[in-house]
C-alpha cells in the first residue's frame, strides 16, 4: 500500500512539473520559436502558458501573424507579424463575440474626439495629456510607421474604442487583459474600474458603496468566477459584479459582449433619453435583477430610477440647456465651447454632478445620488449657473434676456418656487413634524 501511494504521488508530481511542457507540446513550431526567443519577457510567456489559449494550442504566432502588404505588417526575424491583435484577428475564432463587441458602445468610445470632451482635452489640456489620459480609455487612432511598427504618439494603447490599423474598432484586451485573456478577470469589477471611475462617471466607486459591492467584497471567493458556466442564481448567488448585470448569462439570457444590450436609459448625455428598443432592454436588465430580488422590489426600484431621471431632466437639465441656448441665440455669449465662464458651469452640471446623480440612482449608490449628485446639481444651478447667466446678460447690455430666462424657466415652474419665494413655512412645518415623529427629537 505504501509503495502504491508513493507511485501515485510520484505520478502527480511529474504531471504537475510537465504542465508547461504539455502546453508547449500543443503549440505550433512558429509559436515555439517565439517562446524560445522571448524568454527575456518571462511575464508574457508565463501568462500565456496559464491561459486557455495555450491549452487549445493557440499561441503567439496564431494571434500575431499578418499578411504582407498590411499597414502594420512587419518582418520579425523571418516571420511576418503585427504587434496589435485586433478584433478582426480575435473574430477568426470568436465571431459572435466580436460582432457584438463591434456593435457596442465600447467600440464607439473613440468617437469622443468629435465631442466637447475631445475639445477640452486637446485644446485646454494638450496632446501629451490626451495620450496618457483620454485615449487610454477611449482609444487612439493607431498609426503606423513606414516599416510597419507603431507610431509612439498613438501606441501603446488598450482603449476600448481604439481604431486599429486594419480598420477595426475596439480592443478585446481592454477587458480580457493580455496574455491570459482570462474570463475570471473580466468578470471582476476591478477590470471595469480602469475607465469607469472619477468625477464624471464614478460607476466603480458607486458600486463599491452599494450593497452589491459590499457583498462582492465579503463573498468574492465564493462566486465561482473561473467556471465556464457563470449564470446568476445558478452558479453563484451572493453578489453581482458589473459583468453580471451588463454582460453575463442568466437562466433566460445568453452572454452578450454588447454592454448596451440591457441599458434602457442614456444616463451620459446632457438630457437623459430612452435608448432604442428600451422596453426590451429594460426587461433584460430586470431579468438579471430577478435572480436575487422579487418582482415588487424590482418594479419599485426602476420606478424610483425613472423618477430620479425625470427630476434631473425637468428641474435642471432641460432648463439649463434651454437657457444656454437662449444666451447664444441672443448674442450674450459666443457659440464656442469653454470660452465663457458659464460654458464650464453648464458642462460640469451635466457631465459631472448630473452623471453622478443619475448613475448613483441606477446603481444603488445613495451618497453619489444625493451629496455628489443632486445636492451639487442644485447648488451649482442656483448659486453659479443662474448668477452667471444674469452677469453675462448685464455685461452684454441685455438685462431683458435674463428677465425672460427667469419668467420662462424659473418663475413659472413649480419646481423652482422655493428659489423665487423662499421656503414655504407650511412645508417646513410638515418636514419638521415628520423628523420629530421619526427620530423623536426637535429639528433645529
């Protein structure tokens, strides 16, 4: 028995020692040559050896090989290769996933160059800031040099909306980081946190303060993220991640690589609007929620979200946009962006605090919904945006424009009655009474 046990243990140890060799045995002779030469980059080789690609015999050459004549094709010690592995390359083995990702918001993230964000970064900031900032999330237009190597002003870059030399958009490695391309890693919220954080879209921070994020940190080791099957309510129960809600499978839906498939609201724009086919998308997202929550909870949650979006739109976003448009129309300020003080205030109103409020409401982040969101919106709308509009009108010698603004957008709207008339004493008494009954203490 002892001898048999020793033999078994010996076989196990030999098998463990041979694991990298097994992976190498499946590789092509071209990839074997790559590994032989690139042992000076042990991190890359070890990552690949631990990947599913290695298990399937998909190696360096299979992904990086190129055809002569392609703009980024280069001669590399007798091999024709390209540095960038683009979605077109990944699509040879993953056609469905590539098609979904190509049609998603992620692949279009590079379109930021045609927006106010692009103008702000390029002009107010500068190209070096854009290279290390904006483009590392949104993607750059990668240019090549005559020898096929990549222009260092546009590379390295793993922005999710990168425009590749072969014309494809996107970077699979933005979520499935090289060279493991791990599904486990892509399922974790930290992967999304590279881009989805900060003052204008703090989804990562909102997630961390939400019950979802709290549960994730508590039970991360029990979520079976390495599983091939990863279905909410079947393969894991304790917490969702970003991938759970936006990408991963449910008992009723397959995996998708289009992050917009379940988004019924556009919460990024100055004024929120419903997305195309929003009813179907809403049903898809509610299906995810139903893995852990009952129907009354789910329906009521989305009603609260809709109410918050309507409040943002009607009380602040629509009036602020109309007021700025009127100031431009009447020649009080110029049509250009960021050359008048009020342009900056308006931009941050929707781009910073406005997004924080909406995403806080959508992702159960109460601090971001109120203190970093609606509180900041209201404070800036009433104490900065409106006073700046008044000052601009007076400076332009057109005080009547501000009178029109107040009459049309403020005085006639019940949402702003407190700003015009002051706090309603009756309403204040009702609020005080509520808190006295609720907390059994006098309100100062």
